[in-house]
């Protein structure tokens, strides 16, 4: 009696107080172990859901490290600075992105893609005045070059600055009106804006200049234009056409 241990009759079996405590303790241990396993499994599920993001982040960091290493080896590499600027731009780090684009332009003043990207970053960061002034400056710099105007237009279009892109395309067309590729580019621009009448005009002109364009013929067919191979094909500006072809390939790869 003095020990404090109680004995309870349970269906003919005597169960001491200590024994009941042990039974309850084991049940509590089982419940606790179940909760721990549940939490652990839930944690694994969360880890699996976050895994793709971690992989993506790692890939971006690896690309950034690769570019920084390339710049360390050869600082006057405008392409590496431009690509690093693109990464910063995607991350919303406007100051770093503009710095890389400006550095690229210091080594290659007519790097049209970097010019367009720099304008875009300034506009997105809220520096509208500087962005617009630079856009006008870059367009003016390319005003005596059809190829420069065309490449700058492609750069603006890649950045989603369509009005500047169209200005450059029209500037290029004034300098080289017989370029099938420039007419084609303007035609596709208007097609993307759902302006079928203008698209039809420029695509038809492009096809007349160079009937060996199955993609243009297909678009004209969808626009209800019956295409015919002209008897005489005017001389092409091959340099300009090559620029657009290279840009088309780079967009498809991306």
C-alpha cells in the first residue's frame, strides 16, 4: 500500500498502475512516430515540387558564372556582356543590365541588339526620358544604313518595342526598296498586328521581288491572294536578306 502502486482487476487479469502507464506510453509512441513519418513524407513532397525550380535556378547561375568567367578572360567581349545583360534583365536588375549593355556598346558601338535592349531596360526601369532620347539617337545613327536599320528594327521587335521596330523597318525600306526580306519583315509585322490589308501589300511586294519564298506564298494564300511567278525578278539585295535569315534562325533557336 505504501508503494503507491495500484492494482486493478481487468477481466480476471490484474493490471498494475505501472503496467497501464507503460501501455499508454507505447500507444503514445506509436501515434508520435506516425505523425513524424507523415510530416517527413509531406516534406519530401514539398521538396519534389520545388526541385524543378532549384534545377532552373542552378542552370541560370551556371550560365551567369560561365559568362563572368568569359569576361574575366577577355573583358572586351561585347557578346558576353550583352548575354549577361540579358540575364540581369530577366531578373529585373535594371542597373546591372544597363551597365552590361553599355559596356557591350563601348566595345561595339553599332551592336544593334544591345542598343535596343538598353532602351528597353531604361523604359522598364522608369527612366522614360533617357530611354526615348537614346532610341531616337540610335535610329538616327542607323539612318544611313539599310542593314543597320534592319538589324536595329529586329532588336526592337525582340524587345517588344514594336513602334520603334516599325520606324526602323520603314527607314531600311527607304534605303533599299527592292529588298524582298525587308518587305517580308514589314508584312509579317502587320500580320502580327492583325492588319491583313497592309500585310498583304508588303508580302505581295516581297513575293514579286523573290518568288522563291514558300512561306510568303503560304501566307498570301491564307490571305486570299493568288500568287503567280512574275516573268522578271528584280535584283535582290542579298546582304539584307541574309541578315534577316540569320535573325530568323536565332529566334527559332531561342
